[in-house]
């Protein structure tokens, strides 16, 4: 029976959400629209199968095809990111990062990561998350003026605390990372260096963001942001990681299963495999390039309207607007834009005087609108809408009508 007949309430809500996505602009930097092929794999019969264990070593029968799916996914990830070992079972980014802690640290060990209010991720040692609860978490920040990672501070803290594990990665950092320098800093105390490339994985795959692979031991990622797959996570071990610790692949696999998870979501793994095939193609490289072009174009347009950007611009798919000169909070701007059909999220700016609940910033990304085929010309229009809504809130309703019309020209992948 089809969903509509079986459960009209959920069918209706799915229709409404689909319509919301179709008729508005998704500019939350961590979101994207995956392909119909990815969605087909995700909705396949593979969701019915239990496959605890790994290819060739399962705790259930009937995994002859599942093994092939998971192995293919692993091989595609190894080739795309040029790494030695991949675990594709983490249900998402946080479980992937949890497994890295379990594989490399003991409770109470010193670990380091970029502080959340500076653009870092919850799992990189924030007090309220497992990294901060179970480990001795030392947080580093960005330079107050340039908003770039404060490499001198990182080096000083690393020498002082000798962490077992150092996280590099972010949810709201618009600039490249100096992977080489970070590698040298981690090596100086023998720490594991883990790059969390969740936001930039598609850009790394597309060759428009430097890859951390030669300089770090471990790479984690989600699969649904710029990589444009289903919701999921991966943990990769690099050649440098193997040289540091030949047991690392085994430790990571054991940490994921049986350490933290039971049955893997093989439908999601099949969908990740599809997305990795897509991300290896020439059109994906063009897509990744366009994401960055669009982000740079948006940053320049916004600056013309006197918006201040954290670090002054962007190298990747996102930017963070410092709204203080516009006399509006991030939450207010988010709500106003939402009402006009532009979906973004409030975000702290570095050294935010307003605190995390009413932050002064707004994070905007271009991955999803680029998937819909929007380019520099459309970016000009979007920037002008953003400016109009924020400087004249009454215009939100009128703009929402314009955006609905505009969106019709840029359908979601069908
Ligand atoms: N929640 C993701 C983001 O929005 O960046 C990170 O996990």
C-alpha cells in the first residue's frame, strides 16, 4: 500500500516539507539536496536487513549481497579520498567522532579541538558533549582580528597539554586549514590528528579545497553536506595514520562495532556508495567549483551592502555574517529570512559579546542552491533579497512571493 493510503498524516507532512524545500532557498550551510538515485537506494529493501559485523564476518546469514554493497562503498571512498582504510557504518558525524575517541583515547586523556563559539563542532570537546564530559578537553580558538585559526595558540596549548588526540574541523569556519602546519604541531607531541571534514568533504572530493589526507592520521566526515549523499558518516585512516599505528583500522572498526553501534544501516551505506560514485564524476568537480564561486560571489555582494563577514570573506561553501552593524540579532535575521523564503541559521561569531543563545551572526551556505543550478547571476538577486529583508523587514512578504516564483525555475533534483 502506498504511503498516502496507509498513513495520510505522515504523507501530508512529507508533502508539506517537500513543498517548503521546493518553494524556498535552502541556505543552511550543512544542508544539500541529494540525487534521486541516492534517495532510491535509501528507500530500498536494504533497510530490512541486519548485518552486524563487517563484510565477510557477519553475525547474521543472508548478507552475500550486503557484503558486496558495503565493500563497494568502502572501495569507492578509499579511491575518492586516497586513504588506506574506511569504515562506512557510523550513523552520522557524531557517532563517527565518538568512535575516534574510543579508538584512540582513554577516559581522562587530554584532547583538543576548536571551541564551538569559534566555529568548532560540538563533538570536538565541548563541555556538554561526550568529548568534553569524558576527556580532559582543551579548546583552542581563532585570532581575534583575522578570525583565522590561531596556530601559535594551538602550538602553545599542544606543547603544554600534550593531547592524545587533536581535532581539526569546523561547522562555521569559512577559510582553508593549514593542514601541513597542523600535522607538524601534532607530530611534535605524538598526538593523533583527526580532520573532521564534514562540511568540506564535497569540496575536497571535487578538488577545490586542500585535502588533509597527507598530513593527518584520521579523517571523519558526514556524507550529506557538500558531499551530497544521504545522512551518514565515515571514518578514514590515512597512510600517515597507518604509519603511526598499524592497528588503527582495527581499533576504529572495533570502536564502531561492537563498541558503539549494532546493526549498520545498509540502505544508507548503499546510498553513500551511490553518492561516492557521483562525487567521483567530472560533473561533480564542476559542481564543487560552482559552490565556491557562488559563495565568493555572495560574500562580495553582501559586502557591497555593508555586511561584515567573519574573516572578511570565504574560501569554501559558507560565510558567517557579523550582524552587529545592522542592529539585528542572528535569531531575528534567521526568522525574517525564513519568512521571506531563505532558510539560514543563527550562529555565534568569534568572541561574540552576545552569548550563544542570542548570537550576533548568521551562517549562510551555497551547496544546496548550487545543486539547483543557481549561479553568480542568481546570487546577485539573492544577496539583494537578503539585504532588503534585513534592512526593511516589512518587505519579507513581498519577497516571499518573488522567491516562490524564482524557485520554480530551479527545481529540486527529481
Ligand atoms: N549540525 C551540523 C551543522 O549544521 O554544521 C554540524 O553537525
